[in-house]
C-alpha cells in the first residue's frame, strides 16, 4: 500500500488555504492513500482553524514563526512518522496547479527517481517579471553546478520526495530549504528529475523575503554554507590558496627591493606577506579538519539510515498485524453466531 502525504507550510494563509486544499487531488494512479498535512508556522490568523474545518488529516503548529526551512523540516519528520511513502510539498498561495501532483509523483511511483522538482519554466513564465526570470535562471545555473544535478528550476517549492530520500535529508539553513535540499540530494547521489508544471498568478507578495537584493544575499549565503558543508576541503583549500597567492605579492615586492639593495624601509611588505601565508596555511589545515569531521558526519548519516530501515520494518510489521486483526474480526463474529 503506497501512502502519499501532501504537505503545505503556512504562515497566515487563512484566506487562501481553502482554495489550495480544494485543488489537491483525492486519487492518483499508483497511490492507495492520500492525506493532507498543514504546518502552521506560528500564524496569527485562523490558519489552523480553517485547516481543521476543511478536514485536513494532519495539522502541526509552531508556537512562533520559525521560518519556511524549519516548517518544511517539521513536515518532513511528521510525514515520515505518519508512514508516508511519498511526500509532496506545495504552497498555500495557489501558485502551483494541484492536479500536477500526479505528474510529480509518477517518476517515484515508477521507481525512476528519488526526488522530483516541478519545473515552472522560469525562462519564459508569463507570471514572472523580466528581472525575476533572469535571476531565477542564473540562480538555477549556480545550484546545478554546486549540486552536480540537471535541474532548471532550483528554487521551486513544488516537489515530491520518496521516503528513502526524505530520511536522508536534514535541512540545516534557516532561510529556505530549496537550494539546501538540492545540494544535499545531489551530493548524496540521489536521483533527481524535473517535470514541467503549470503555475498561476499570485497577487500576494512573498513572505519569505522583503526585496530582491535581500533574497539574492540570503540565497548566496545558503549556497556557500551548504556547499562548504559537503565540500569543506575544497572550499577551505581554495580560500587558503588565494590567501597564499596574495601573501606572495608583498613578499615578492620586498625581495625585488632587497635584491636591488633597497630592502631597508620595506620590511612591512615582508611582515604582511608572511602573515597572509600563515593565515592561508591555517585555513587549509582547517579545511582538512573539516573534511575529517565531514567523514564522521557520513558515519552518523549511515547509522541514522539503518535506524530508519529498522523503524520501517517495525511499521510494516504493525500494518501487517493490523490487517490480520481486521480480517480475523469478521471470522470471530461468525463463529459466535454459529455457536
């Protein structure tokens, strides 16, 4: 039995949540059970109440606003505990077409992908402005390089995740989960594919950022942090190399004057260059230490993955026992009537 949980992170979405829930599919080929999950990220309106009245199967509420990344991770953990085989993340603002969820989950149902990203066609999407289209394409190109994947819409929040992939993902940033998750899944060599999806125009401004410059700054910081987490040696070695090369410049300047008998008065160049080379060398050693810590992290992830597999077996055993108990009840009733 394949179970799909569709999660919707929400922040003050009482007005738009009903339309988003109504648009979600109730049946999908290859899926036996579909349930909805709303993560109320500290809303000050009646978002949770609206979800409850709409009959949403699962509602999780943060006592205060913790951000989209935290809401996504909360939903991920809850869906896994609720026995989801596939998890789909969508928005409450109506940007994505609910019927396209069937397209998202199909590669996972067919065993062809671990993660599926809904491609909004950012290059020519009529709902995006000129600047936004260019920034989205540039950002996606950078994420493709960092994650070693072939994803054309890196910041799309419309995505499907298999249970195995969800168990291996832990969002570490506070701003947005989209690029963090892609770089993680790419570096962990999970299969990621894109499928084209439809979008709708949304009038409400984004609650994730206040301006385009802020969005760019936060996304760049996220990319650098996540890339350094999974490639520490390369990152710190590159920084150390740059510092060493810069440090060689004042040393070369000093040597030039010294060879020409004018070394006096230029000792500060030697001091500056030596200091930069020392800092560069220490930075490289920090990269080596971070790489060893990264190897230890991989051991922890492997142990956690084994723990998840044990939990899955226990859940499967519980389901089998429940099915057996359900089948046995009518038989017992029939025996009592016969006696």
